[in-house]
């Protein structure tokens, strides 16, 4: 076996091990988000329970698809050349090599889309919970209106305090 063949087999083996590891981690995420949880709470003088069915986010489902796809493509990239080599069918390399290149390009596109989708998913949570403080385009659409921009709830003036009460001014010193 040549050095190039050894390097390619080891890289494909590492890719298969990585995709199986990713498949296991994403499968745990799917299980975690999809489980049913029953919790108990007090309602009046009794203990009630409620069952909540979890739903798997779309980004996790897409990453599961990408992990399964990567595992299948890498297994095919390892197995098919070895299978055809044992059968002395080297003429299949004319279509096998371009097919594997296209399949790995699709795999790259799937993982890139999963990365972008995960980034947008995280950024939307940061924007919704007001953690992110930025002024980039599209961010202000996700952010809710400020409470001061809406119409006033009542037309009364705010209570300013009695004239004899101490007021905080400037450096929080008490003045009469």
C-alpha cells in the first residue's frame, strides 16, 4: 500500500469516527429536547401533575440529518473503493471519484448551512433576551419596542413626594 493510500484511508477513518461522534452528540440533543416531562405542583389543597411534551428545534433536526449524511458518505467513500479494488474493477473509478467529490461538496454545504443556522439561532436568543447590545442591520427588528415609545397608560402626573420628604439629588445626598 502506498503512502498516499495510507494517508487517505487514515483521513477517511478519522472522518468516519468524527461523524459517528457527532451523530451520538446530536442524537443525545434530540433525545433531550424530545422527552416528556411530568412535574407536580400544588393546586389548592391537592397535588396536581402536568405532562409537557418537548419539541426538537429545527436546527437540531438539521444537524442530525447532516451527521447521518456524513456518516453514510464517509462509509461509502471507504467501502466502495475497497470493494471495487477486490473485484479488480478499476474502471469504476471514472464515475466513483467525481461522485465522491460531489457528495463531499454536498456534505460541506450541509455542515456550513447547519453552522449558519446555529449561529442565527443563538443570535436570535441573544437579541430576544436583550443580551446583545449592537446596532447591526436586522437586529432592531428582533428587538421589541422600548416601554417609553408606547402611548402613556394614564394622563396623571407622577408622584413627586411631599415637600417635607427628603429627596435624592446628584450624588445621592439627602437634602431637605
